[in-house]
C-alpha cells in the first residue's frame, strides 16, 4: 500500500512538472526567425569581426539567417538608393557625419523603446559620453560600433633630452605652448624660447596638430580647442552658425590655434607638412608631440626603437574637451523583421558580438573595456581617462552641417592659415555663408515635406 502511494505521488509530480513546462513554452516569446540583412562599408580583414559575430549569433539563433552586405565603394550612395527603392538592409552602419541625416529622413528607427524594453540592456553599461554620439536631440537612434577620440602623443626621448616634463592630465594650453616652444628647434639649434630663434627655418617642431597628415583645416581635430574655450560652431538645434561660429569664445580659440603655426612657429603649416611627402613627422622625430586619433598607436608600438607616451588633451580656459571619430549601427525603420534585426544589432553593439569588434577597435561597453585592461594600460589608460570629456559634434545637430557649416568653416579658416585674413573676419564670413545655406536647405526640406 505504501509503495503504491509513493508511485502515485511520483506520477502526480511528473504530470505537474510536464504541465508547467508546456505552460512556460506557451507563454515564452516566439523564437527569432527570418532573414536579417546587414549593410557595411568595410572590407578585407575588417570583415573578420563581422563573420565571427554573425556565426556566433546564428549558433544561438538558428532560425535567423544573417546576411552581410559589404559595400566598400560608394556605400552611402547605394544606401540612399536602397532607401528610395525600399530595399535597404535591416541593420546598417552609419558614420558620424550622417547621424542627423538618417534620423531626419525617418529611416533610422528611434531606439528608445527598444532599449528601455529589452531585458539585459542597461544604458549604464555604456560609457555615457560615447553612447551620446548615437543621439539626435534627446533620443537614441544609433548604437556605437567603434570610435577614436583625439590623443596627444609625445616623444619620450625628445622630452628627456630637452629636460622637460611629460604631459599630464592637468596640462593647460599654457603648458602645451611652453613645452612646444622648448622642443621647437631651428636650423641653428635654437629653440623657440631663445633670442634669435628663426621661425622660418624650423628643423623640429614642438607639436603637429590637428592630425598626422598635414590637414591643418581638419574641423574634427580643431573642435576640441573650440570646446575647451567654451565656443561652438553651430546652435544646439542646428538652426544657425551666426553667434556661434563667430562668437568671441570661438574666435579666441581659433586665434590660439592659428598662432601656434603662424606666430610661435611651434607647429608645421600645411605647406611645411606637404614638403615631407606624407612622412610621419612624429615617428621620425621631426615633431615632438602629435595631436590626432588613436589610429597610429599600433604601428608606433611595433617600432621597438621608438619611445613614446600618450596623454589626454589639455584643458583650455573654460574646461576639458574632446571629440570622437565615431561609427554606429542603425535599425532600418522600414524593416520587415525588426525583432530579429534588433536582437542582432543589440548583440553586436552591447552583447558578446561586441567583443569581436573590440578586438580591433574601441568599444563603449564598460565591461569589455575593463576585461581588456585598457584603463590601466600604459598607452590606453590616459585615453580612457579622457573619454568622459568627449562632447557632441555639430553633425548631430543638422543633416546640413557638412554641406553648409563644415564647408564654409574649412573654406574660411584656410584664408587665415594660408593668407592674411583675420580670424574674426573669416568666421564672420563663414557664419554668414553657412546661415544662408542652412536657410536654403530648410526651405527646400519644408517644400518637399507633404502637408499633414
């Protein structure tokens, strides 16, 4: 009798367990399925992380067929044509210059509800200043793929030989200028602090900025200087440049930058750099400091005879400030398989798939940065410490920034760098031309938008 009772109880427990399992299956979210097309401009070895991430996602989601569509040439042109014909990929890569454009076109899905409604997605897992580059206004439209902040590289041997201290996180504009002057040497061996220094015959410059290829008019590289002085190039809503591009703070910042080249002669001009036919002036010892992105760091580390260090950017009169060269992932607002597309995008941006991309470029996922030991790394540590100082780009304010704002800023700053126009006159003209262009673009957009 007792044995029979035990059997009955065991049978009852089994039935209850099976029923519970069936009920759980009935209430579980349906398995992901279908095709997810992914657009990328990358090629060659850069496709490796894609292939690895797609393979691991497919293993966990066998019902989803992720198809990578790599378009290394004319990616942007083809993507626009695909949106026009309704054939754009479900997930697509976006460069920082297009964040406002795709959001204003309505083709990039607003991700706020996806992020807030996703289990396992926590905004505080991301570096806030970096993740903000995926925002337009107050809403998130993109997740970070990779990025590079601006970095100050310095030649340790040249610093040691000159008896000057290495850059620190507390460096100011004055510190940078004073050090650059001590490290700038003319044909007679005099540095820029000495009487008789010949600025027309410099043999070694103290610093090269805002990049390593001689483009002294590179807006992205100059922006931190403007931000560090409390200036900007365009209104926060992207509506106008007047009062921003030609503000007192912006003009003063640009004057400081121009003086490094034209007055103090501590940085090579575009003509100076061009004379070296693309030679890396920093690695060859022709400049002592370099203000650029993280890109050359890997090759510098491979050069065992080259002793260099890194630092965050200096502090200006107003504050710290940096910018990013950034790319991200977007979800096609017209996708017919948004659930699967979102899960894949989340996987490669903040999930295990993000680790694949972090093997060759910088991520904004804190746990990955921590696992890589970047915060304590000799070279990466000072860069990581400066990331919270990254500020939004003008590109995030309006889809017309490149054609209107950046075009006229570059055009007019060159009249200062290569001619005798004053910074104030150049920026007044740039702001006026930019605003005329912005007004024209806004009118054209309004005319093209159907009345509701």
